């Protein structure tokens, strides 16, 4: 992402966060009270206990908690706005995503399985998510998926298993159950045995974390 693109993303994130902050701050700063009977009352003056029995709706501890939540919300809004702008400004990536998302394509291993790109983001943590379809007779040969300069993690959730075959093979997964496989595809050679008697569907979510070299690219490998 170029310097101009990052600058534009930060400016938009700041504008969105400022508007959100102004709106929420005006709400938190107003004196909002409940009377003794629990009726909601708004007042421009101080909420004091008087003959009517007004009591503060937001006490000091409540305001501290609300402001903490407000700051966290502003940060989250800024991060989301920045991520959205980063995608939009990277027009080649955006065009590539629009052209590939939610469409079945042949897997790069060329062994009979199909993939559908669901979502991918280059920032703040590069990740991708695919729906993978293994028709009868398909398989995946042993291979690794390195991400240059980064550590590659992936979670595969088996949505539908075939009657026979379609077994995920990985010698050293981080965590594995019958339905969930969490592993390092860049370190652990993995494969899928031939699917027999039905089809196999997998939701695959991967991300790159950490950096080995400062000048290493951030691109995720294609499935």
C-alpha cells in the first residue's frame, strides 16, 4: 500500500472516528436522570437529588466505564474504516476480489477439487477464507503453503464428510478433532486422501502472522 493510500485511509478513519466520537460524547455529557419512580427525564441542568427525587442515571463509575467503551469503539471504527479504504484504494486487488469472490474455481493443485473465495483482507492481518468442495474422486497431494517472511496458520472446518476417504493428513497439527483441523500449512506437509462415496465440503480460514524479514511481501498463497 503506497504512502498516499495509507494517508487517505488514515484521514477517512480519523473523520469517521471524530464524527462518531462527537455524537457519543454529546450523549454522555448530557445530564440524564431517572426520577424516584423510574421515569426517564432529561435535563440541561445538574441532576441533583431534590424534592422531586431526581437521581443520576450515569454515576461517575458508570461514566468511566462508558468512556472506556467509547474509546474502544472509536478505535474499532477507525480500524474498520482504515481497512475498508485500504481495500478500495488497492483497485487491482479489489477488481481481483470482485472477479473471484463467490465463484467456483479449480484448486491450484489441479487434483479435482474446487474452491470459492469468500473474503480476503490484506490489512491489518492478511487473511483469506474459502469454501472448498471435494467431489468424488478428488484429492489433494502432499504439499506445503509457505508465506514468504510470515508464519502461516489455517483452520479447516469440515462441513460435510464423505462416506469414505477424504481424510486430512498432517503429521503435526496444532489442534485436530474429527471436524476441526488447526495447523501450520507452511511447516507441516498436508494432504487429503481420495474422496469416495459422496463429496466433502470444508470451510478454510487462513492468516499470516509475524514477520521474519522487514522487506518480505504480505501476500497469502492461493489455495
